[in-house]
C-alpha cells in the first residue's frame, strides 16, 4: 500500500474553516462497537481477529455510504506509515504500535471518516470535522453506525447498552472531543483555572494526540468521560455548553491582549515567524509553540499574509513521520530537526512569494 | 449490604491475605461510626476494624467476598484479572461480574443503565413489546366498555405497526 499519495493532501478537518475556527481547530466523535459472538479483542485468538477483519471488510464493501472507505492492513504497514496515520489522527498509537495480530483501519479520501478494526474494541468509528461541528459529526457517525449495523451484529445489552471491553466506554460508546487552540488563556495564566472547572464536571482535557500526550502549542482536546446513563444528545449538549463558555473566555483574553499589549504581541508574532523562517535546526516542540504564536497572530489580525490553513497544515506536516515521508527516508533526531527547519523555511518562503 | 439505599461508602480490608469488602450507604456508615460527624478525611479506624471483624455473617454482607471467586465460563476471565487490567474479556462478563460492575459504573458514570441509541434489532423489540402492551390496554378498555379509549388505542397501534 502506498500512503504517499496522502502526503500533499490535507485531511478536511485541518482546513481551519469550520464554525468558530478562530479557537476550535477540529471536532471528533468516536463510537466504540463490538461484534456479538466474539470475545473482545484482548481475548480474541489471531484466527478470531482475522474473522472479525474479514466480516468488517465485507460489511464496509457492501453498505451504502456517502463516502468510500478503503481498508488498510496495519501489520503489513511499515512503522513509519503507522506513525504517519497516527499524526493524521486516523489511528490510535495503540493500534499502530502496541496491539498485535490482525487489525487495520478503513478511511475515506477526505480523511473525515475512519473505522479502526481490532483496537481495544472490535470497531472504533470516527468522524473528524473542521471547526466546532458536534451536531454534523453526530449526524455522520450515526449514519455510519446504522449502515454498518445492517451487516454486523453488535454486542448490545438491554441494561448496559453497547458493550465495550472497558466499562468506562460502555453504554453509548461515545467520545466527543473538541480540539481547541487556547493561546490567550495560556498567556494570561487562566488556563489551569478553566481546566480545574472542567474536571469537576467530568470532562477530560488532553493534548493533541489524545490520552497521555502533552499539550504542545496551546492545543487542547476536551472530551466527555461519562458514556452511560445519558443519551448521545445529552452528552454532546454538555460538551457544547462547556466549549461555548471556554470560547468566550479565550476571546475575552484575546481582546485584553489586543487592548493592553498589542505592540508586544505584534513583536512576538514577527519573531516567531522570523525564527520559523530562518532556523537551521528546530525541534517539534519549539515548532508547535511558535506556530501557536503565529496562529494567534492571524486571528488577532496582527498579520494578514499567512493563511490559517497553512499554519494548521504545518502543525501536522512538521511532525516526525510526515517529515520523514516528505524527505523520503528515515531520519534520526538531529537530522529531523535540520529537515524540519529546512522544510519550514521553504514553506514560509513559498507563502511569502504568494503575498 | 445493610439496607436498600445506594452504597456510597466502600471499605476494603485485607487480613491474613483474605480480602473483604463492605458497601454501605452514608446513613448506615454513620450509624456504625464509620464517618466522622463533620466532613473530614479521617475515618474511625476502630469502628472500621470492628465492622470488618464482625462475626455475624448476616451483618457483614457475604456476597461482598464472592467477587474474588467469580470467573466467566465463556472467556475464562477471573475477577482478579479484571481488577488488574480493567478490561472485560467478552460480552458475558457484564452479567457474570454484574454485582461488582454496578457499583463501579455508579462511580464512573453516576448511572447504571443505558438511555441512548438502540440498535435496530433492539428498537424493533421495544416496539413489539409496546404494541403488545397497548393491545392488552385496548382489551381491558373494551371489557370496561370504554370504547372511545379503545378506538384511540386501536389507532395508535395501527400507527405504530405501519411506521417503518
């Protein structure tokens, strides 16, 4: 399989054009589903996992969907390709590197719908959208779920709902996550206060790549913890309410920045662009921190010649696996930092020449 | 279990490698002096030990010690393995481990019953059950000569049967 064709493209969720895209980068909903009559993935034999893969592949090929899902076999993939799909948010780190045996992922060419097979649960359906779009994402994933269910018998319990390997996902099996860019709350040191409030109402906060990942570049994912005892609409409604509040806080903090230290911010943005465009070695972390400053500068209208989409793109394309695919071969840490700097310089020059 | 209220106080005690658990509601825990009068962190250790050592098996819920011996006949998952991994092995585990699962779900989700989307098959079953219930209602309405009500139920049944 050749994933290189994906390289110049960009998942639709990264366009940065959706609702509230000054603060909300993307919206994601996933549903955990298991097939009746098979043990959960953790206890399934390789033969059973193979059967599950065949059943899901057949179902995907036969159901009617508004998009075409192509299946990719993970064990057959190189380590680099797997990491590449993790960076694209199409598979989990577990599916890529921790789990064993037959497993894979099906996704469409816009990279907005994906189905992981034999992750912790037999099926993990996902819809990714640009901006704040929980309702649209729910409509899409509900349809995808209904379509697959016509071909696959799900494990369902009259009391507990959709059964999952981990009881923390049981019931709806639903996790709604919204990725936020909150640089102003970070700068004004209010971010911790916001997150403490979130934890009290049972919402989780994570970094860009989900569980356990650090929040680089002021990117945070907010998601629900509770999956049982509330309807999907209620769960999503609660997330929505909280996001709207955080949106307000972030915008207020941005307004204060503009009012009180516009000159200093202007300088910070110019220096960030300067470093990104002239460094010869740069780490992924520093890149994300600087891109975050540039992204804020765009939305504060301190600069108008760098498109937001380009910055969103660079967040993903300067990550390790993307860089190595761009260069065409494996790179060690130092080489990667040099390649990253070279790539950034070229891209920013490119953007500059279109000014 | 001491009463029918939801258990919010959970005690675990290990004596000579034997594990015992007790689940009490706040009221029962207060009656047994397990909770300090004012909201604080300290637990009355003496009262706790007394409770755990209580010789009367009726007073100390015997079922609380059973989970250790639970094992799924289908996938072979033991209670110890579940506690260690936090993952179930198969769908049947939800019934096999129900007694320990429900308090866990209560803590994690503050709920123990699904109220969201249903698979089409379950939706159909729910509709069939509802229609059967309406038929019974209609029969008793006819028996009590409440024809207006019976006609209303008949229309409702028709509507539900033609839907989908």
